[in-house]
C-alpha cells in the first residue's frame, strides 16, 4: 500500500513520514501542529455510545477499541481523549500489522486479549 497504509500498519513511523513529505506541501506548520489539527478534528465523543459501554462493562464484559491507525493516533485517543477511562484496551493496526479489512485483524486482537 501507500505511505499512509504503511504508517497504519506500523511499517513506517508517521512523524518521520510526515517530516519527509511536509516540505513538499508548502504549508507553514510543523509535523506536531499538523497531527494536533488532524487528530482534534476527529476527536468527537459519542456520549450515548460511552454510556452503553459503561453499562456493558458494569456487567463484567471487557470492552476494547480497535482502530486502523498509527501508534500516535492510538495514544491520542487513549490518553488525550481519555478513552482509557472508558475501555479496557485499545488495539491499533500498527500493533498487529494488519487492518480491520482483514479478518486476521480480529483474530490477532482476540489473541492479544486472550479471548
């Protein structure tokens, strides 16, 4: 796949990739500024969904986020959005080297979770 898919799969570092290509875009931002803007635009909290997750977790069901993103986005969702307070785990495609379009993604996620 292309560079983005390689970053999602953990084959390339997202920040290093952006450092390589950002100068060709001719925009006056740093890589960190670009990531902050990108991630903040996707940071939409669905409170009814979080309420549902809380009700399921209260019954002892393990709840996990899966995402087709790099470690940077994974960490942003977990730490900055505070999803660590609502879910038991987060697994990114970068962790398991495949994306959700591949059924193996979910098999590997279940292995990691020991399900």
